[in-house]
């Protein structure tokens, strides 16, 4: 099956990389994610990945830290560990990869340069974006919407632990109903737990559709890029 989306921004939450352990990195999980990504690259997809850091540290939920900005700096550093682990696993699977960070750490990764990122993707390299936006008080969801706009992605793929967007939390309510499609307006008005409102507003303003789907089956990344009917699509009518 051919691909439907040529250039995509894939958001992988830190939680998704931790697997059952809920903390740190599960290398088996990363490996199966990379297998799916490899298939997409082989079909000609250009992929940029924003990684979260919640499997190590989240600034906003750290009650021990006094200074939110400093806590967010730690959160952004956490995303770099995930980015490096992902890069390592991608290379192991024969995928060419570059890590670019929004906060420069040139001994470890390239600095984020938009045109260079696009050039890498055109050459078939996956680009992993670390450090989110590089600014505190933002999330990696917002970083995903920003990078998606910058690289002119056809779609943002938000791989999560849930298989789509529901009208209420499906883990708490057995009657929760899954949307097949929903607008950003509804997401914002109803406060649906898809992504934070800054990210939703950013995608809406820039006309970037978001597909929310489960990573329980890592081959869903391939299915998503091929345009299969999985998860929930968020876009304006
Ligand atoms: N973060 C930040 N600015 C950004 C992106 C992330 O300060 O642009 C920090 C913030 O502390 C956040 C942490 O990095 O809690 C990890 O990111 P996130 O919570 O989005 O990760 P995820 O929940 O997707 O694993």
C-alpha cells in the first residue's frame, strides 16, 4: 500500500517509550516503534519526530521544584535522553537519523536549524527534535505543532496510549464514546484531552490536521501514514 502523507511530524510521548515500566526507556518498545518507522521511510515518507520527556521528568508536575523555569529546563533535558535512545535504535534498524535540539548542545546533537532539518528529510533521514521548543512553560505537544508548521508537514501524528479522542476518559468511564473525527474548535471548547490548548490552537491556525492513535500496535505508525482509518482525526471542517 502506498503512503498517503509524504511529510509527517510524529509526536512520541515519553510515556510511550517507557512501555509497561512507566518510567525510563523500554528498549523493546523503542525497537518495535523503529521497525514501523523503517517501513515508512522505505516507502518514501519524510519523518520528523518530537519526543516527550514525561518518562523521566515533567516540569509542571514536579512539586519538589520551586522554580518552574528550572524544572522545565530539566524536562527539556529529559527529552534529549529519549531523542538519543531513539536515534540509536533507528540506526540499529538501518534508518539514517539526525538529532537536532532546540537548546544547543553541539557536542551531543546538531542545533535545530529548520532548513537543515528539511534537507535531512529530503535525503531520507529521520530527524529527531529534542528539547521541545527550547522554552519553559511549553510542552512537547506545542513543540510538535510548531515543528509541524515549520517543516510544512502534511499531518501531525500523535501516538499515544489511547486509541483516539473520547468524549470523556475511557479509562474511567465505560460509556466513553470515541470520535472518528473532531474539530479543533470542539477540542478547545469541550476541553477534550487530546493535546494542550496552545498546541491545538497552533494546529488550527496553520491548518495542520492531527491524527491521534494508539501505539499499542507500533505498526499503527505505518497504518497512519498509509491513511488507514485508525484513531481520531482532528481537523476543521
Ligand atoms: N518542556 C518545556 N518546553 C517545551 C517542551 C517541554 O519546558 O517546549 C519540558 C516540560 O517541563 C515538560 C517536559 O519538558 O513537562 C517534558 O515534556 P512533555 O511533558 O511534553 O513530555 P510528554 O508528556 O510528551 O512525555
